[in-house]
C-alpha cells in the first residue's frame, strides 16, 4: 500500500480508500505495534460499514444534489480520509508523514478528478454519468491494486 496512491483514491472517491484498506486488514491479527486506527479498521463490522458507505457513495455521486468534491466540507472529508489511509499505509513509525502525504494527495486527487471529469465532458460526446462511472472504475481499480 502507498500513502500517496491511497490519498489520490480518497480524492476521487472519499470512501474507497478506507473501505479497501479495511477489507485488506480483516482477518489479519494486528501486531502489537499496530496503531489504533489500524486495529479499528481490521474489524469485520467496520469493514462492512465502510464497504457499504463506499458503495453508497458510488451511487449517490451521480445524483444532482451531491455536494461538489471541491466544496470546502467535501474537500476536508477527502483530506481526512486520505490522512487516515495514508497513516495506515505508512506504518506506525511513519504515521505522521503518511497522514500528511495521504491528505495532500487526496486534495490533489480531488482537483485532478474534477478537472478531468469536466474536460472529458467537454471534449467527448459522453454524458457526465458515463464519465463518472469511468472515474468510479479508476478509483476502484487503483485502490484494489494498491492494497493487493
């Protein structure tokens, strides 16, 4: 797992990184050096709830009333999710660096995703929903590759 890559995933779809990291930790017994967040994410119930939230986000993202990812509240949530997955990915000895990397990459991923979605809609005949589904697929693919 990489803090930067999972941060970008969180910028594209805020719950995907958390859900995939949590799923990857289920069944593993966290060692004594694991942080509280890693231990929390390793529980079945937490992984299930995060997976449900991630699926809901994929569906709700297409709704016209969905908050723009660049709205300050949405951006803060993506940065927080990026910080969480980044700290777990970096490991106990480098949690702060991982959290900062994940948060920064989540913000960058949110801006990049917004720009690419807008440009794809402008230069192709594809409807926004098709571009959004392609972005979903990219976020899921990237998260899956990063967590193994």
